[in-house]
C-alpha cells in the first residue's frame, strides 16, 4: 500500500470525534465517498471549461473527503465489503471524471496514463482480494498518484507528460508488487 498508509492509525484517531459527530448527524461513510465523487465531477467540469486551477482545488477537496471516508467507517464500526469496493470504484471514477474534463479543457491526453495505471492497480487488488490474498505490498497508492497528477497539471510541457508517465509506470510497478506478494503467500 501507499507509504503514507503507515499513518492511517494516527489519522483514524485524529478523526474519531469528527466521525462520531457526522454519524450523529445522519451522515454515512458512503455519503462522504459520494460527496468526493461529486466534487471531482464538478472539478472536471471546471477544468473542461478552462478553469483548471479551480478544478484542481475542488479535486483536492474531493480527494480529501476520500481520505476521511475510511477513517469514518472504521471509527463508527461501519466498514463493509461493499464500502471498500464502492470507495475504490468512486476513487477511479473521480480520477476519470477530472482527467477527462482536464483533457477536454486542454491538458495533454498523456494524462490518461494516470487512469490506465490506476485501473490496472485496482484490477490487481481485486484479483488478489478475490483469491483471499493481500495487496499490501504495493508501495504506490492513491496519495502519491494524485500528487504526480496534480504536479503534471501544474507543469508546462514536456514535464507534464513526464509526471503522468511516472504515475502510470509506478502504478504498473505497484500492480506487479501486489500480484507478486500474492504469489509468494500462496507458494510460501
């Protein structure tokens, strides 16, 4: 998993009170996930209409909601298989909606390499999960992928494409790591 996921227990503790408050207000973790997706779709529309920086701003807020939904679910005992899949699918749809909008708005199509890598990583994790295996060996996760995506969006050519390619390649490597760790567990 992402190197930043080592800080997940700290994040969960820091968000515990806020999670309980949200639950008391009738908000569920899946609603937070959906809110992140909707913000990312709005970000894509902004980027498509030529407002890339505003789109990046709302995309980052949407990604921030994604950082909260899992902590919220764990803090309130609401973690579920459906929630994990729903979160993963919404993460990819968020990235796709934003990148499609950004490309239509003028970002180079090489940004789609980030989506390709993201989908491959999701597929490898689903494959391992369906076989009862862990995917924790993947070192490049969503936080790093989004950091490279935003860096690419903020850089001029050819650096933008270099950042997008790096994200795609690192997703490919993480997919291989995830699948290889699953093989080792089975054969070991």
